């Protein structure tokens, strides 16, 4: 069996697959909370022969490597952008700056749709465009709620600690909570719709794949829901890593 780990800034995601790519088990924990017990329970009674890790949090890599060696008695392979150079022409990219999660997601898009826009809603939002073996590049957007938290911290008249999220609320708020909630929803819809509109006109995209832990916030206005073939995919980044490591 194969263990694939996706280390993000917020979540530490794990999936165990058979060699035929059949999912056996998956789980996740907050990246800051990863521990030996979590990994031990995940792989209990499973014969893991290989472990592959995609990480955008270098500071935790050594800890995770030690955990894998201790629990599984194998040395994990950390995936890097250079591992994907036979899948994409990456010559114009600075491989020290592009996240391996971006390229993992891109490989999933390439192998599944050939030509598609991908949007990942994680700690930050990123969008990519893939046409066959060409990765057009990426768009990065800071996490919207982080800006909201800063606004709350710095504004004396805002006194609540969290927002009760409602993905369907787009109205003018009658109080600060609802006003911020509506703002978040309009930002996400505006970003998604504008990205799709721009690149549909420029490259003719008609497929959109969305993934990530904040999928509840996905919005496309009705016009674009009719124009795009939309796919919501769980753990598309991990599935991209799987495509790479199982390629014959």
C-alpha cells in the first residue's frame, strides 16, 4: 500500500491507497497538532510499503519524517516540483517559489480533464490553468477570513469573535456580523466568477475543478453555472500526487 501525505498550512491530510489506486482510508488533522498517535491509528493493520509527502510547510518536514520512520519503519519521499518536470514544461517557472501542491493539482487536471481551470480553496485561494502538458501559471489570493480577523482586531466597534457562516447570504447586513458575512460571500463569488470569465475568453476553458477545505464558500453566479462544466473533487492535490507516484 501507498501512504500519501499532503502537508498544508492549516491541515495535514493523509490517504492510503492500494497499488491499483483504490482508496483504503483517509483522515486529516490540524498541521500544528500532528502526532504519533494519529499516524499510528491511521496505518494500523495496513502494510505500507511507500510513503510520499507533498509539503508547503518546510518547518515541519523533519518532524514528519521522523514520525514516518518511527511508525512505518520506512523513509518517506518528499515530492518537489522537480519531480514533475516530465509531466509539464516548467522551464519558465522558478521551482523554488512554486508550491508542490499547485503542481500536484495541475497533474490531476491534466490527466482527468486535459484542459481546465482549477481553484483550490485552502488557507489561501489559488487558481491554475492547464492545457494538456502546459501549466499556464497560478493566481494566489490571501485567505479572506484572515483579513476579516484583522479588521475585527483593529476596529473598536466590532466585538464578536467568529462569523456563523451562511454561504447563501448576499444581502446588505443590518448589523456588523451580517455585513462582514455578505462581504466574504461576495469576495468569493467575485473571485471565482472573474477568474472563470477572464480565462474562458482568453483560452476557451469550459471545465472548472474545485477542491480544498473551504469548499462551502464556492459560489458562481447562475450565468457561469450554465457556462461551465463544474467538478467538485475531494483531495485533488493528493490525487495528483498519486498520479505521479503510480505512473508506469
